[in-house]
């Protein structure tokens, strides 16, 4: 009887401990990259198009991941997109949260335009995304996304210069 009670208490304690660990499971983001850029720019989401990958700049979207040695798995923190609005000549970068979507924590989107000295950053505590846009017609761009992991460390991904024109 003593062993049975010990087993029940141990099993219950382990189950409760696992249940209260913070989850890094991928949550569905309730926004699309087009909606994020539209919300930032005050335009319609239908006016934004996700650009394809560029031989010079690299992949689009970029996956922002890290290896969690405690969980022994790769965690996708965010997907970082480059979008185009041809009506205004704007590019937009949207860092769409995957892990911790719906939880406010540091999220970064940065867009650099080759012909302009100052990058256009959006860096703050956001629940779903960070997004920024800038006039970029006829220029090359580079984009960066950043997100925080469960330990509070920031991770970034940056494209090369590309998407010129």
C-alpha cells in the first residue's frame, strides 16, 4: 500500500510539474504579414504582396529559430517577411511571432533601404508581430527580425542586400 501511495504522489507531482512549464509550442498567429503591414501603414492588406526569395538577399520569408538544449529541440520563434506595396513604392518587414504568439515580449522588425541612412526599426513588447515600412522604390533593401526566447535571450536573422528595383 505504501508503494502504491508513493507511486500515485510521485506520478501526480511529475504530471503537475510538466503542466506548469512554459509552453513553446507553436501557436497560430491571428494576423497575416499583409495585415501587419497594413496596420502599420494605414493601408489595405490587399495592397501588400509577400516578395519571393532573392539570389543576392536570400530567403524570404526567413525562419528565426534556435536550439533549446534543455528541451533538446529547435524552437521556431518567428517568421520574418519582406513585403511590397506597389501603389506607394513601400517595402515592409513583418516579424510574425510563432513561439509565444499572443504573449507580449520583445519583438523586432528592421528595414534598411540602401539609399537612406537611417533604418526603419520597430522594437517593442508585442503579442503578435513587429512591422515597419519605408519608401524603397528603385533601391535595394535588407531586413532583420528579432524575437526573445523563453530565457530572455534575443535571437536575430538578417537578410543580405537584395530585392533591388
